[in-house]
């Protein structure tokens, strides 16, 4: 049976989609753990200048922040 590495998404109250990745406790070595992601998400949520993304795009964790991911190239 193949392993699904897509992870999961969370959605904020204002409909922002965030790719969380691996389930808490299932993180692989070298990736952010749930506590680190939560801290980044908490700071991002408090940022009054954060922007909305076009429909279909989402946010993903880098080592230090949430970065936008563009899903369509026809824009």
C-alpha cells in the first residue's frame, strides 16, 4: 500500500487555506513539528497586513513563516 504524503489542510475563519502537512506527532526528521507550526501560524494570524490569496491558492509553512503557494499558472 502506497503512503499518502500530501498531509492535511486547515482553514481559518476568514477562509484562508493552510497546508499543515504531516499530522502532529508524525513529522519526519528535519521538518517543523506541530508546536513550531502553531507558533508561526499564531504570529501570521496576528499580522494585520497579511493578504488574501486568490481562490485555489493556499499558504504553506517554510522554516520561519507561511508562504503563498500558487496553484494555477494562467493568471
